[in-house]
């Protein structure tokens, strides 16, 4: 059965470029991103993994660990990493799972046989500290992902975990947010002392509360 938002992220043990990882134990109390790419030594994947390496300090700031996966073996991953470093002008700094037996790919439904029966699609799973799945994305092999968008979603998820708010379309950290419909008008001044705007009875905004 495929995974859905709110499900427990399945635990697994896997070999990676940084040794054996027990997924839940490796996550600890952090947020996590598990993302698959189709294959080593391919152009789009090379740019994606380089981009994630460059953004790693931003993931660290958000207490978020990153873990890549493809169905190639550790030896192949290790031979590919210098190419990523050279062409993307970065130092590689996170583990890649060697999933040549497809154990993790199948657990997370990352092989879509009508797209390719040999390789994983570009899946992204964001996992919260309680090990629940918070976001699922699936991109085709031909489209590299926007990892700034993944950071934006983490900002939204971490904010909305702590406050009764939601974030509007194209929201960026620092911009106004939407007060959750469950909050009554009379509760707003106490919960959101920075003020609010009632655009419609169902659309009430407030400055980002955790700044
Ligand atoms: C790539 O990463 O460039 C790629 C991988 C599989 C199919 C198409 C492109």
C-alpha cells in the first residue's frame, strides 16, 4: 500500500556512503528528508545532489537531516561523488543509500513501473521528529527538483507545528501568515498580539508569530 501524509515513515536499515544507517535511530529528534534519484552518473541527478550539498547548512539550521537514495551500489556512489564535487563546485556532505536490492525503494513506493521499471523516480519525503510523513513529492526523471521549495515547506511545517496558522500561496519566511479557521475572532488578540487583518471572515492574516 502506498504511503500517505500522516503515516509513520517506515523504518529500515540500509548501507550508505557513510556506513550502515538505521533510519529512525539516525533521524533521532531531527526532521528528515529522504529523496530518491534515478541513477548515478546522470546529468540531472548530478546537479540535484550538488545543490543539496550546497544547501546543507540551510537544512542544518532547520534541524533537518538529508538522505539520498538510488538503486546503485556504494562503490558506484563513491566513484560518482568526485564528479558531483567537481562539476557543481561543492563538497559532498550527506549520505546516499545504496539500494541495489530496492528494499527501501519498494518500502517507499519509489519505483513507478510505468515510468521506469529499473530506476526510482524523483521522490521526496519530509519526515517530522515524531517520524510521521509530512510531505510527499514525486517528480519525473527529466525534471530536477527545486530544493529551495523543500526548504520553504520545512519553514512552513515547522511554523505550523507550533502555532495555529497556515501559510498562503508562495509564502516565504518572514511574510504574513493565515490564522487557522479553528481560531475564533475573539481569541485572536490573545493568541496573535502582533495584530491581524480580517480580509474576509474566513481569511484573517497576522505577522509571522515566531519572529
Ligand atoms: C538525469 O539525472 O539526468 C536523468 C536520469 C534518468 C533519466 C533522465 C535523466
